[in-house]
C-alpha cells in the first residue's frame, strides 16, 4: 500500500472514531452570498455553579426491581430518561441557610431605616435610575448598615429582636422573617387553552372557536394582614393578560427548631432545639426543620441572589429549584445505577466502616459513628460526586406524592406537579421525600425507596438540596457495540 493510501485510511479511521455513532455533517459557519447559512451568535459557556456537580443526561430504570422484602409486595418500575442538570454536592447546610435568614433580616432592616418612623434615611432605597428617571422602589444593598447607630437607627434594629423571658438574651424575632417572591408559571402560560387569542386555542379547523369564551385561570397570591399574619390565597379569575401567570408567595423562612422536641415524644432533645441551628458548632450540618414551602423559598432567593451578580448572560441561567423525584433517584444511583449510592449491596465495607449515616440496628444510632445528623460530606461521594444521597437527612423533591407514583409519570423528564391551594384537602399536600435519614433503617435509605411528607410539615430528619437545569444541551457521544 502506498504511503498516501495509508494516510487516507488512517484519516478515515480517526474520523470514524471521533464521530462514533453520529454520522451527521459538521456545522457550517460560513456561506456564500444568497445562501441560507443560519444565524451565528456568541457562544455561551455555562460556568460550573459553586458547590454543584454536573449530572449528565441519561437513562434509568426507576423503582425497585425485585420484590420488596419489607412490605412483601411488588413495586412498579419504569424506564425513563432525564436531561442533564447541576446538583448540589451536599445537602444545604445550616451555614448556607443562615445566609438566607440574614439576608431577609437585613432587607427588613433596610426597609425600616428608610421608613420615616425610624429616621427616614431614603438612601437605603433606590427610586431613580442613573438618569434620574423613576424606577420601582427597591433596596440599596450598596449602602452599609450603620456601625454606630443613632437613636432612630437603634430602634429599627431592636424592632427585629425579642427578649428571652428567662435569660434576658436578645433573640431574632423569627415571626418577622418573611420572604416574598414571585414565580412565573411558564408551563401554564404556554398551554394552548390559555392563549389570549381565542383562535389559537384549537388548531382543528373543523371546530368553530367561540371568540367570547371566558377562560378561567388559577393564580396564587399572598399578603400580610393587619395582624401581621401571612394570608395565602388561590384565586380563580378570567384570563386577561400574560401577567395572570405570575404567582406571589410570602413564606416565613425561619426553621422550626422545636421539631427536635415534637418529632420525638419522651425524648430529651432540648439541646438540639436550642443549639442545632443557632450554634456555629453545627454550621456544616444539614439544615432541618425546613418545610417544602421554605425549601422552595430558598431556591427562589438563591436564584435572585445569583442573577443580581451576573451581567447580560443572566438570561441564559436557569433557576434553582428542588430536584424532581426522577432526577433525585437518577443522581443517587450514580453512573452504575446501583441500588445504593455505592457499588456494594452491603451498607459497610470490608473494614466494617459504614457508607452512610443511618440507623444500623434497633435503637443503636451510634453504630455508624453518629447519634443524629453528621457533618455534610463526612462519608464518601457516589460516582456522580454527590455526598449523603443515602442517610443523614431525607430530602424534599419537587414532586407531588401519589400512590400511583412512577406508573403515572412520563418517560421523558418525568414530573408530577400540583400546587395545592390552602383550601385543598390536606391529602393533596403530600410531597415526595427521598434518601432516608439518620433515624431510618437500611431499607429506607435505598435510592429507589419512596416516602412522603406534607408540604407544610417541618421535620428534624428532612432537609434538601438544590438543582439547576443546564443552560445548554449537547450531544453525548454514543458507545458503539460489538457485533
């Protein structure tokens, strides 16, 4: 064979190796005049979010395949596919959640410092842009809080605290820590039945469209009443414009520290109630006592906090949210799709060391080295680089819990979602919880095990972590199979 022929063969082999199973043509970036070559633009490379790891899109047989030995019944399975996403490497910690609480505290303080009743320093609010044109009033975070407050400023600061009747200690007034946020329901706005133009609501030309038909939509809203209480409402109203799909929420975001006492009757857990969230000793432990509603509020705040720090590329960034039940299980199983987040079937290695923080034996919480929760990241990560996907604390998902569960899900990015109204029956407010916790036995920490909790119920054994959809999707190189 000639040298030129050898080079050609090697080039073809190299090309085949690079393209794998994708044999399409390369993208064109130029063309001659008069030809359609497509619109070019600046490529956006999404940076890795701090503390998150990339979970690449893939396939999962969701559910428990073999008969469940705990309940003695066959549980359903389903083959599903999910797109890629970013996921927190660890559960959200007390330290991270305190940043949220402190932000809410400081935002309330800035609002009061601008209030005439507390001195009326208008520089804490921005009412005009750089050209002097009026804008929606918002907080001026560049203005520092007073280090040596005057009398009015001191009254504003003290208004956020209460005094412990026993110790005389000043404590943050948790009842005031309310966070208001808005979420636009893009899915509802995109539904064909909700189009503003009646002619677009049905594409079947054999159907006569009634131009006077009134479309009713549901909208969540909230406000603070004269007693300082949060009032949440779900209202039904005629569709009038695109802003009808903007939902408003107000959530008291302070964790319920009393959950340590209320979750365990006849148990002396007062120390955890007083110290677990407030003491720096527990800063790197997972936050608990946070409801599903509070976890969603944290995701909304985290999104807003991020976007304010970005420039023009902020429009490409997807919002932080809770993982769907399918995403959670897919990420927990790791690249091998195993029953637990580790490869072995056993829950401890050959040296007798446990792979997770759970309840290994009846009443013996300490056998794995921990009594309650443990510092996040104490145990090894799974093959996706995620820590504590089994045990430590169970984790909220975005998915509404139903008995049908997996069987009712789509096989593409599955999600079951229902925003329960306040007046809805309590049974409709169940949300899926995954992963098991420090108080659960081995069966409950399997990646496929499903359980639930009510969305407004805080627990000392439930926390959460955030995910973020990818801003872009790329083809994954397929692996060729031997014939």
